[in-house]
C-alpha cells in the first residue's frame, strides 16, 4: 500500500510539473505580440527558458528556506548548493566544492546545530515546504493583479509539484524527517549528529573518521536511527567482522519500511556477501532492481562495490573496466571520511591488482 501511495504522489507531482511547463508557453503566448513571424518559436523558446529557469531558482529558494528557518532555530549554515556543486564554509572562508550527492537529491542544505540540547529541528526541515507555499500565494496574487494567469499558473503548479514531492513521508525527503521528529522528539539529537557527520565529510573529510560519528543503537523505527545503525554496521565491515555485519544488514532489510535505508542496506549486504565468498547469494542480490540502480550511480564507494561485483561474480570485463574508471574518478570527490576513503581505496587497489593478474 505504501508503494502505491508513493507512486501516486510521484504521479501527481509529475503531472503538476508537466502542466507547469505547458502554462509557461501559454503565459508567453499571452505576453508576446502575435503579428511576429517567429511568434511560435519565441513562445516555445522563452516558455522553455522560463520554466527551466524558474525550476532551478525554486530549488535554490527551497534550500534557502531550510537555511533561513534553520538560522531562526539555531543552525549554522555549512553548505548550500545545486546538483554536485556546493558552496561550503571552511576555515578559509566560503569555497565552491564539487561532490557527489545522495541519489535522487537535486539540491542540498547542510547546517550544524549550535546547541544540541535545543530540540527545535522540525522548522528547519519544513523551511523548503514553507517557501513553496509562499511562492504559490505570491503567484496567485500576481495573477489576480495582472489578470493574466499563464505565467502565475506555471509557478503555482511548479511549486505544488515540488511541495507534494517533498512533503511525502518517504525515503529521506523532508516529509519523512518531519514525520519522524513529530513522532519521536528525542530523535533531534540523532539528526544533529548526522548533520555534523555530513558537514565534516564536506568541509574536512581527512580530519575525522566514520568511527568518530557512529552510535551503537538497536533497530528503531524511522530512517534517522536506522542510518546510524547502518553506519555502525559499515564500521564492522572495516574491521573485517563480516558475519556480524551480514546478520545486522539482513535484519535491517527485513525490519525497515524506509526505501532509502533498504536500498543502501542491500548494496552493503552485496559487498559483504562477495567478501565472504557467498557467490550464489551475491549473484541473486545483484539482480535486485534497487541494487542495480545503485551499482550504476557515480558515488565512489558504490563504484568500488560495482567493480568488486563485476570482477568476482559476473566476470564482465567491460563492466569491470567501466566501474574501475568511475571509482578512480569519483572516489576523491565522494563525501567519505578518512577511514572510509582508506578502506575503499585499498579495496579498489586490490581489485585492480587482481584484474591485472587475471588478464
């Protein structure tokens, strides 16, 4: 039922997005003179530019909403950006940094809580949603004042599309975080801990290890504690405790109802299966749709796992070479702390050595 609801939400969001694009061209047709010989071309071209420009601007405003309401509730801005380009606050000032963001994220805001005893976190996560509602109201006001509804409707539909998508309590979206913090106010400390972890990985990843941020927790409801559970499990892999890591991952996959956690757990479980020589289990898990999508995603550690999978399980040399090239390119830019970088760099070197010996 939850999957049906998620697809329904995504469908409504996409329909609103398409309608926004249509009203962008209609709005331009209302504004431009019809006696121009290139009227249709101008309408389509400017409508496309309007839609694309307003889409990216709205994404930035969404993240600025997080930053503003985060500032109101005691968060220090650490990073803000669009796509894989982030403006990061370092000791030397603000700098642009190229990184790899979580699959499915179009933009990112990272803030660190100054007082971790302050439980106010919901307003920061709701900041982007508040921005969309404000923009809907402003666009409606513009339509009333001008009497021309083409472009205002494009903005109303665009913001409704993004509001519906982000308010959905699924995965790692704002709606999921808000719902968890409302149901479990004590999770605010877990949120602050996770944000400090992410901030460290962006600002100075070599100055800390994953082991500095792990919390040993049982499996609790919600993706916030389950993220910490997953981090602890990954640390066990670094120490070579594969059997314990396997049991924890299988239990988490069976227990969690969060798509993002399940997907990430399956990928790490694939790695554990391969490292233990469990080829049949690894081959079966490698055919999972969620795992396949992550094996193609250009995150450095994901590509190291993909290379390991293609070398030891599929024996696909073409896919192996592609994954190795991607891993070497993306690993330095991936938001990994020192021990994570060290572990996956050594694993990558071992895979390269094995592949050269087998040629």
